[in-house]
C-alpha cells in the first residue's frame, strides 16, 4: 500500500491536473478503501482465521494496477491549469480513476487483515507482543524501502507514476504462490 500512497499526489496533481483538494480527496478515498477492505475481509471470513482471500485479492490488485495504468496513460500530461474538486468530479474518466484507486485500496485492505490475524494467531502468546512489534519494524523498513524504490524507478529508470503503479501491481503477483501456501497450511491446521 505504501508505494501506492506515495504515487497518489503525483497522479492526482501531475497526471490528472488536480488541485491540493483533489490530492486530499484521493488520499481520503484510499484510506477509506483500505479500512472498508479490512472490514469486508472480516465480514467475509466470518471471524475464521484464513488466508483464502489473499490470493484472489492480490490478483485483483494486479488487474486494477493494469487498468489504472491504462487509464492514466490515456490522460497524457496535465496542463498548466489546476483542476478543483468540483471540476475534477465532472469528468467521467476521473470518476473511473477514483473508483479504480478505491478498489485498489479495498484489495489492499482485504489482503492485510488475514495476514495480521494469522500472525497474531500463530505467535506464541508469551512472545506475541514482540512478534507484532517486530512485524511493525519490518513493515516500516518495507515502507521506507518502497519509497526509495519508487524514487529510483522514477529518478533513475525514468518511469512515470503510472508505470510505477503498474510495476508494483505486477510485482505483487510474486506473492500469490506464498499466499496460497499460507492458506493451504492454515487449512490443514484449522479446517474450515
């Protein structure tokens, strides 16, 4: 999710020509999407600790990134004029991009909840707080690392923000086999 958040201001301002208000709208919608995805995962899993939603959600995330890339590339470069929220929302293509961004965030939320639940469930109770703290540190390293990677892809490789989103989505496909293994392992231990 971090690599997507770092690209939102660039996409909203530089690609779509949005004002700071449009950037805020995108960030708010992304945050709400992650929260809604997290709540949806809990509802769909009905309290069962399972990774069964992770694989399909990661695949959805990749598809959305490809679609988002296509929509953003069709936009070209934004002009000099800054588009306010009101004007931004008058363009159906902008609604499509916003909907894709929210759906991307939903997929991120659906992926996160099961893995955190599995982490907490499988950790020894006497070490659970240390495991969660360690996971938070590792996540911080990945957040910082993804920002550095995004900056490198843009600065050194010459990729656009939409290309960074595409690469991030496709790289997530590497995780699908691991997610499926975790699901099979959890299914074997705790049949549903």
